[in-house]
C-alpha cells in the first residue's frame, strides 16, 4: 500500500461522520487543532491588516476538522479541499452549525468544480510533509492564487516524535529553496509551538503512565481553549529548552 493510500485511509477514519455539534466542539477543544489554527489565522490577519475584513476568497487545502476555516468571519467566501471523502462530505454540516457556508471537494472534484476560482488566501497547514511531490502540489496552488494573493504553509520542524505518515523533514533552508522552485517569494517566516514538543516528549518519548496521561490531556484541553497570547507567554517563560515544532511560511507570487 502506498503512503498516499495509508494517509487517505487514516484520515477517512479520523474524519468519519459524527454529530456535527460534537465535531464542532472537538475542533474547538483539540490542542492539536487549535495550536495550529490560532497561530495560522493570527499570521494571516496581521499580514492582511484592514484587507482581512474582506470579503476574501479563501481556500484551506487539507482542511480536515476545519478549525482554521471556522476562524474566518462569515462574509468571506470559504472553500475546503481534502484527500478525505469523509471530511469533504461531513464538514459542510459542521460549518452550518457554526453559521458558516463552506464549499468543499476532494482533490479531483476541486480541480473540476472550482477550476475558474482564484483565491486571495490559500493555506496548507501540515499538508506538504504528507505528499510525495511537495513542489508539484504547491505549484498547482500557485496557479489558483490571485496575482495579489498569499499562501500560508505550516510544516512540522524539529520533530521529537517521527510521524510515520511524514515523507520528509523540513527546516528553513529547505523552505527557501522550496519557495524558489515554486516561483514564490517569502513574505514572512515564524517558528512557534514549544508546547507540542513538551507534550510529545512526555507522551511518546518518555511514555507517560496512566495518571500522567490524564494530567497531560487536561493540560492539552486548557491550552486549546485559552488565548494564543497566554499560551505563547507560558512557552517563553517555562519551556525555553524545548524546540519549536511549527514553521509557518507566508509567501506570494514573484
């Protein structure tokens, strides 16, 4: 079985149908979801400034639970593309509960249904490390980007636990060469997320026992629901020895 099939089977199981309200709640209290989506939307808002008030045409490629799309205001035109048929089918009903309309499609559907659409913002958050040809994927996204649009790419770095679904490792020197191959120019880069390092070391490397795992789950919930600024302040004060686990790159067409 290819890595693509492994990924597809894994994410179809992860995003299988459940009550939309439960799915919405999960996306809001999952540390893994919020630790990415909170910082992603902050970077996008800060760069766009007043232009973020839109309306913008937005694509989240590999939207999964949809936690990033749910952070956009209702007046933006929202699209989601995912390898998982389960995510594509189920998420619109989740978004509807949140008062939003999101147009979704699988990779093949998206290329045919929305081929004429150009996007102001395209995000690929923890996606390109899963694909065999990351350059081809991002180049295809550049073709969908409006001339004044921007692409946000969030990738794992300094991994303390190696996810078997990941095809390659990333760092900033790699990303600079990568952007050049994709005909993109760097706008901004940011390394963040020491908490994930702490959690993974405790859970996966040290193999925490039952009681400690319960405590860590409680911590995950706490940091998922508090404001991003408080979480980052905690990292700066108490997790100085831990390495950042996310690299966010903001880029535009050359």
